[in-house]
C-alpha cells in the first residue's frame, strides 16, 4: 500500500535558529501515525535538522537540491555525497522554481534522479504545468511528457524510490489552489501513466503528492481524493501550527478506506 507523505519545502527561508525552533515545535505537537513527515530545510542547516529528527520515527529531512555530478569544480553546489554523509534520506528534484530560475532541463533532472537513487536516496520528483498550458487544455499531456522524459526512463527497481509531487505552477505561492476535483483528475492521469509504463504494482504503490497553496483550511478535502497521497507544502510548512494541522489532516485521511475510482478518462 502506498504511504501518505507530508513534505515541507522551506525554500530560501529560515535561519539555523528559526529552523531549529520550527522543527522542535512540530515534533512536540505532531502525532503523524503512519504518515511520513519530511522537512526540506536549506543546506546551511540541513545537518542540524537531521540531528533534531534522530530517534523520531516517521520524520525525515530532505535536501532541496543536489548536483547532477558526483563531485567536482561546481562552486556553491551540494553533492549527493554531502547529503548522504549527514544521513539525509530524501532529495527534492525538479521543482518548478529550479526548472525556471536555474534552467534545469529533463536531461539534468534525470541525471540528478539517477545519481540520488544510485546513492540510496529517495527522490521527491516534481512535475506540473503553467497557467497558459492549463488554459490551453493540454495540461494532462504536458505533465505526462515531463514524466516520460525523466522518471519513466528509470528501471522498475529505481522507480520504487520515487515519490511524485504534482505542483500546478499557477497555484504555487499565489493563494490559488487547484480544486480537489482538479487535483484528483491530474493525479489519476499521472497514476494511469505510471500504470501504462511501469505496471499495476508500481502504480498502486507510488505516492503522488499535491503541491500548491495547501493550507489547514483545504488540506483534508484535497487529501480525501483517492489518488492524492499527501502534499508538498510551501508557505504553510513555515508555521508550526499550520504544518501540524496539515499533518493531522493527512493522518485522518490515511486511516480512511480509499478506493481508486476511475472517474476520469484522459487521452494520454
């Protein structure tokens, strides 16, 4: 059975001091049960975050990025060996902001993903469309093409280390959120594409997260969707009270009976 995951992406926010306080508050208040909770801390206090989580079952740290080469003359970058050295288990790859601002293309993203998996890291792989693509009505095909050019090139064994995060770019940091139905339709399309490429077992077991202005007020309704397995949380992950509420929403839904209803047919 696939797992519920709530991953906080802090982006370029928090200092070592404020990050430490945030983690401690979440650890004190959150009771996630079987939900996996991930903190995507900045590189400057990633080691501190990992140390704070030691001994707390179900809590993990994530690097927000790794370079696509094992090592070398890449000033300012972080290597997968550095992440591995401090025992950080997760890596976020393919976020729309890195695709946009760092011009990371599918070739680079696949290389980062394969290198991370080769070094036994789990990858939260992001995909999603812009507003213009959504308005054209080609969003399903666009997202599936993103996956086809990257993680669908992995072997089935490698793919087991993937968590997919669908993030409609038009809903990131804008206050706009895909409706629960819109989220479900895309998640269903993604899972259908995984099923076609990787088979039933991997499709039924891969966790697909929704990312895009998730907050306590809408988390439960989004998580109720049969193909939504948690969230990649931005702004709300910077407030302990909000992040804990989202974790609890995921915990509540993870206990519910979840039936994969094939209510949507996409021309993939």
